[in-house]
C-alpha cells in the first residue's frame, strides 16, 4: 500500500478535501468518535487515498439530534421554498460536476467516462426532478362522505429518516435517498458504505452551499454493525431506507420492527435477459454485454442470466464471447478504458470463487481469470461468459455482483418465462423480441419491478425503481418514491356544530 493521499494530480485529493473528518453533522465536517480509523482504497491500484475516523454511536446520536432539531423548521417551509432550494442544489452540483466524477471514479474504480456521462448527469437530473416534485405534495380534495361532515386527506412529512446506502453507486444512492426525503419536508441521516464515503460527503456539502439549512442533511460514516444498527434502531428515527443485500436487509427489517418504523428496502437482484428466437441477434448481443458489464457487473439490475431460445443459442454464445473479449480493462482515468476494477480485492476473489466452482458443472467460454501485469495490482477480473449451467446451480441462482454472464437455452416461450422467474429475486429483467405480443406477454408475466423490452439498464428520474419478492419493497426515484416519505392524515370537519351532540345522543341516549 502507498501512503494515504498519494494520488496523482488528475485524481481527487480526498485527504485534503476532508481533513476535518468524514462525518457531516449539523452542517459541518467532524471527526468520528469510535476510536477506529478506516482507509478508502483506490481499487484500480491498491493505494490508500483517504484515512479517516469512523463514526461511533455518539456520532449517530448527534446526527439524529441535529436532524430532529432541523425538522420543524424544514417541515414548515412551503413546497415552493423547498423547490427553490433543490433547484439551487442542482445548479451547485452542475458547477462541481467534475469533482463528483473524479471522486466517484477514485473510490469505486469506475471509468471516468462512466461517471461523467452517467452517474453525475443522472444525479443532477434527479435533483432537478425532485425540485419540481416538491411542489406536487398533494392530498385529496374535500368531500362530504358522512352526513354533514367534510373530509380531506393531508400528506405530511414523517420526521427524521435514517438511510443506509451501498458502495456500488455512492453518488446516485446518496441522491436517491436524500432528495425525495427532503423534498417532502423530512430531514435525513445517511450512512454511506465506509469504503466509499467521498461522494456522499461532497453531496451533503453541496446541499449546504445551496442554502439547505444545517441539520437537514447529515452523513455518518461508520460500520454497519455499529453506526448502521444504531441508526436503524434509534428511537428518534421515524423511517429506515436501506439499499443492499437481501441478507442484510432482513437484519435491518428485524431491528426496525422493534420500534415499528416505516421501512423501505431495495435489495438484491439476479436479472434475467430473455431472448426469443425472433429477436435482433446483434442488438441482443450488444445489450447483453453492456447490461452485464455496467459498473463491472456490480449492479443489482445488471443482466446476469441470459435465456436464449434454442435456434439462436449457439450464435448468441459465440458472438457474446467475441464481443466480451474486445472490452478494454484499464486505469479508470484513462480515456480508452471500458471496464474498471471491482470494488476491492475481497470482492474480486468472491467473484472468482463463483466462477472457479462453476468449472465443475458448466463451461467457461471466455474470461474467468485475473489479468496479469500492472492490472494485477488492482481488483480487476476479466469479463466472463459461462454456458451450459443447470438452472438450479449456484452460478444461476446466487447474486455474484461481478462481470459474469451465464447463458442457458430454452425451447418454448412458456419455459423461457418460467426460467426467468425461477429465482428468489425480482428487481429487473429484459425481454428481446420483434413480436409486440410476445414482448407484451413477457412484461406481464415476468415478476420484476422493471422489465425492459429490447434494451437493458436505462433508468429515468420520472419512473420508479424497486423490486418484487426478495428484491424488497418500496420505490426509488419518481413521484412514487416521493410518496414513500410522507404519511397520510384524514381530517374531518363537522359543518353543523350540532353533529357532536347527535353522536352523543346516539351512543349515550338523552341525559
């Protein structure tokens, strides 16, 4: 390992930018109080780029207290005022877009062209969307539903929201967690993954620059066991939002249940990529490689299981392997790089373990190895295509979270859809066909929160993202996520001033 801060000038100088600490509480950076430090490592080179003090229970309590103190004032602002603040927020993000792109590439190993063209613009767009959505917090119109009484429904903020975000899309996850929460008038404490805190800290600082009051957005950077579990179980946190693995999501649900919190879970995925025999083969091959390798496969919506109808199966395998072999691994900051490293050597070894075990029962068509030379210093793994595995095998059923695509044949349409649904997950899927009726059937019968047709991976701020089955419940992005962070109140007026007396007489009789 090189010493902390040993980045070259084209990278993000994290140690200098966050010298005051990696906790953002009440509008300022502070150091954690756990007594332990943690290093952020550049996964492309194995170098430490930032060492900081982890948050402890005291930091979580301080962040929740700051959020609780800020809540009454922020909740009392008008939708128009919150909208204006979010528009300013979007402008600030655009001004420092390059900082965000470089920080995200440094901590995650994403190619800079990906963070510049996808992560950062998507985050700015999401901020602009919620700036508009803030003005559309609606209940229902008044009406007389019971005699001389008028009723209406109010939508109100919930309070302090505790959110936990994963390491694969730190910037976008910070946006997906924070924006709908504050647009609806709540305040938030976000715990990013301790290995990728940089973009979340920048995001919180940008919120303050945009004029969002201190305490509305808070960041605590600590371990899941200490900081995360305290945040989920905190009695002053009204709602928990978690994105991560299904196994950890179950633990989050268990802790949240003890204090009867509202819960939002976006969990694992094992997205099927269903190719019918009338599909455009070239388009499907290109879609499979892009969909499987986005973010080095560390995406819960990534294409992981390609089911190809038998007439196209052999050609699909051959063409997909050939295209994967052309993908260029390299330095995330180099212009010619297509694919960066996995998040860590631990994750790389985990992915390699899945592939190595699969060799006993399936065929590794291409990839399946750690590259040599300079790339061996980082957490790189070659894009991998596996064929001829059984449906019930580990490589088909388990979430790998790496650049690995498994291809299986099917015969009838019924069989293809059945296989697509045959895992515990249901986050995303795609269907490839020129036949609108065939494609429409797939969108109806595949049990997933998103089904693309003749594409795989695009997302939109206006449309919801969330899963079925073991992939969790609740939605990110869109007006649906906005409503997740509100509670509904029924208000009822007596219009006659005598109705209460009538109710008393009905229940207790004349007295």
